[in-house]
């Protein structure tokens, strides 16, 4: 039996989300509804629903009688979002270390093995799909439903940026190695270790994502890190 088709609006949303993260649109660029509807072969209805969702997640901004404009987060905003994401996921992992059931650990092993298979195929998109499952299983294993919901929502906001960074050379292999260590710590019920591993695993993604972005963004990032280093040095 074939899998049910995803709604057109969801498919369009995911494609536009990825295109924004990968830099296909400039920040502030107006999205032409007529052109996009023709490109995706759909009516305006699912396209507008996708644009509404993009606006809700802060990737676009819509003005009456003017249209929808791209609002790609700047370097500092991306870093801030990944910092929050890292702490939320680390909290989930620390709780999961002592709360995960045998069934949940089995599902985590399965998700990790699917990531391994995608790595062998060098399939970044398939890897991310299974990677997303791996992380969400950790949220669920925390045993805190509210924390799991909020962390999943944050993951959704960063999805396109987390996926884009997997195209950086060697990132798939490094990500998989980090997953192996995280799974091992969870199985050992080592809460401090898995908390640290997950925090580092998510934090490094913001740095890796910057390697994927345009030179101007990298220059902006370098300037930001220089200022941050200066502030830190002045407090020592």
C-alpha cells in the first residue's frame, strides 16, 4: 500500500523553507505568487497557506497590498536560536538518560541504524529525516510532555537550517559519530555525559551552518565572534 500524499501546502512550505535556508532568496526579496504558483504547478490557495506558515515561523513577512518578503535570520539570530535549542535538547537528553524505556531505546537504535544507512548512501536529505526522528525520540523519552512539545516546536523552526548544514563536507560522518556517542551514553544511563554530548552536538550545528552560507554572512559571523572574544577578554 502506498504512503498517503502530503498536502500541497506542506510540500510547498518545506521547499520554500529549504530554499530560504540555502540562500536561494535574498533577505528582503519579494516572493512572486504568480511565478511560484506556476513553478510548483498549484493554485494560489496552497501557496498562500505555505506563505502564511512561513510568516508564522518568522521566515517571511507579509504586508497587505504589498506581498510577502523573505526575512532570513541573520547570523546573530541563528546563533541565539541554536544556543536555546542546545539547552532544550540537553535537558531532554538528561531526563531521558534515566527515564527512557526499553522500547524507546529500541526505537532510538532503529533510527540511528537508518541514519547509518543514509550515511553509507551519502544521502543528506534521507539522513536528516532519520536524524529528526532520532532527536524527537529523545524528546519523548524525557518523560516531560510539555518540554517535548516545546523542543519539537523549536526544532521545527530550525529544521531548514539544521538540514542545510549537513551539506558541508564531512558533516554527515561527524554527525553520525556524535549520534553513536549519544546513544551509548543513553544506554549507559549516563545523564551528565549525554547532556554534554547533546549540547555540543546541537551547538556545533550553528558553526557548521555558517560554512554553508554566503561569504558576506561568514564575514558578519567572523566580526561577531571577534566582538564576543573581545568582551570575554575584557572580563578576565
